[in-house]
C-alpha cells in the first residue's frame, strides 16, 4: 500500500506526536524538591542578591558550568544562588561525580567554605 508524500507526512506527524506525548508522560517528577524549596529557610533563585559581586559570582560559575561539555543537561541547568558571597547550588544532576564537578567549579569562583551543595542525584528520585 502506498501512502504518497502527503500520507507519509501524516503518518510521520502522528508518530511524532505519540512520541512527544510519551515523553511528557515520563517527565521527571520534581514534587519533593519543589516542596522543599517552598520552605522559607531554603534559598531560591529569586532571593539572589542584586549586588554586582554576587551577580558576577553567579555569572562566572554559570559560564564554567555551561563550558563543561561533559556535564548533562541537568548539570548545565542547576540553580546558582549567590547571597552576600555565599553560593547555594540546587537542582537535579545525574550523578555524584557531576555534583562534585559543579561544586568544584563554584568553589573555584566563590572560595572554599562559601558553597553549599544542595544538588540532588536524579536517580535518587530527587530526594536529596
């Protein structure tokens, strides 16, 4: 049976839609992390200070993280929050090694003792 170009395009579009729907159905569940981040004691990105030094710190760390092509998409998208020279890292990563690599980049910029690593290992159901 021949579908022709239009028929083939239709079949392709339907299959692509089904794959997209399946991917959305398997999206990661960040509920636990989102609940944790609602606590007033937890730093969130909107609490980052707007001082020039904190902005520069966040920018330098972000540049170092994004430049590291060995990191996953999760790693490239972690939250980097600077408050008065102190940095908090939050979000999911794929491994303990990735968490340590990101923490090392942040420590290189912010200095030892100025980084709090709250990164969650994705395989641990984000329960970090």
